[in-house]
């Protein structure tokens, strides 16, 4: 990873992107179909697999080209016909040329069987895309009626939950209270940092999909919320579910929270993360946290072996100046990561 620099805000001006994922039947199509009709979507571009799947009424379509439909409320629906990189490049080029209405954020719907990690990596690894877009966050839909069975029988739902910033539990009206509680418990065991909301029939406000990620190098309450730390007067939303019931998944995915009192040098810390990503990248599902780099607060986040460019904040967001990191991993122990970070930092850093 490159050395972080505090000279400018690297996130300023980039268009935020929200990913919407979920297993087959979780309600993504219903959610997107309702969202595109919402008047608050007038400056949003929605990228989906097929326009026909969301059932846009013809009287809502103001203009249509081969893969782009401009709705009467100003929402832009774009269908992926090649790959996501080309779709995002095309959207940005048409926006800049004035060929389509201006938009200030993007929502991307993934397929039901999709591993969201490659989509996240697309936003980070493609230089042209990364220059104009930033990942705001990932929203995962989970079916309350069938979620437990899906977690038990398939690997994708657990990974979709592990990468989520917010989880929408759908179809709670046709599931028992016990099934909903069990599912909430399972979600908290996989990813206790994700906020869980009940959503019926896809009825959500567009704001429920925004403000999930790091939007600026200016520190504040939004930074703490992004890092998953409770604000004053708040508690941990997921903690009350932890350990309440046996896990519904295989238990190999776990959340590890690590704290370090001593500051790191950037060379030592980045060497440790790069080694961990090289050796166990596929099992390093998500990393997020704030690192004390010789006194400066640096936010790091990554998915498997791909990391966002580090962001040096203008100041510490609170009084706590420890390094605080959250790892969501598969079959990696907290002690292993702690020992690696400390050992590599000692070797890489001059005495």
C-alpha cells in the first residue's frame, strides 16, 4: 500500500457507490423497483443486470437508449451489457458530455449468486473508475423466511453478510418471530458491526442506502460511525444477539477486533497487511479500522487482497488514539493476526 498523505482530501469530488446484494429470492428486484419510482432518486444512477427485471412502467420512462433508461423523476437506470468497469466508465463519460442527466451517486444491484468481493475490487483496482467513484458501502438483503436454510446450505449468503455495512431483513411478515430473532442472531455472529433493519415489500427511503462509508478525510462523528464505534449514548446494536443462540452457519467466518497501544510506522504496518493478504487473501474477507501511524490517524479498509488507498484524517475523531482494527475472516485466529502485525512491525521498523 502507498504511503498515506495528509495534503488533500482524496475522497472529495468522487461519486459514492452503494452495492446492493443478497441471495436468490431475498427481494433485491422488489427493492430496486420501488426505489426507482421514489422522487428522492432524481440524481441517482441505478446499475442493474437487466432493465426488464425491475418492471419499469412505460409511462415512467422519459428517454431510452440501448442500455440506459431515463425515468420521468430523473433517475437513471443502466443495464450491464459487458462488464461493470465499462458500464461505469460509459456512465461517467455520458454524464460529463451532457448526454444524460447529471447524477451524484450510483446504486449497483448484484446477482443473487454473486460474491460481492469482485465488485468491490472493481471499484478499487480499475484506475479510471477509482479516480471518479468511491465505495460508499454495501447493503445485503436476507430473506427472513429462508435465510437460515440458505446460510446452512450455501457459502454466498454468509459472505454477503460479512461484507455488509447494513443488512435489510426482508419478508419478516411471513416468518415467525423466532425465525427472525434467530436470523438476527446469526447476522450479528457473522458481522456484529452491520446495522440490521427490517424491510417489508422493498419499502425503504433512498437515504437508507447512503452515508455508509468514509466520505471525507475530515474527522467527526461520521468517521466514528463508519468505524463501527458507538457514539456517546449509543450501544452496540449487534452485541445483544451475540451468543444468544447457536450459529446458523458453519462458524468459520468470525469477526476479530484488535487494539494496539503503540504507534506503528507505515512501512511496518503496511508490510504486515501485505504479507497477510498474500498468504491468506481469500480468507481475509474484510478489514476496516483506524491506525496510529507515528501519531497520525490513518483509516484503512480492504476486501480480501485488495485495499482502498489509505486516508489520513485531518485529526483524530475522538480522544482514543489507539490503533483499532476489525477483521472479518475465515478460519484465521485473532492471535495469529496480532502476532503477525507486531512481529513484522518490529522487523520492518528501524530501532
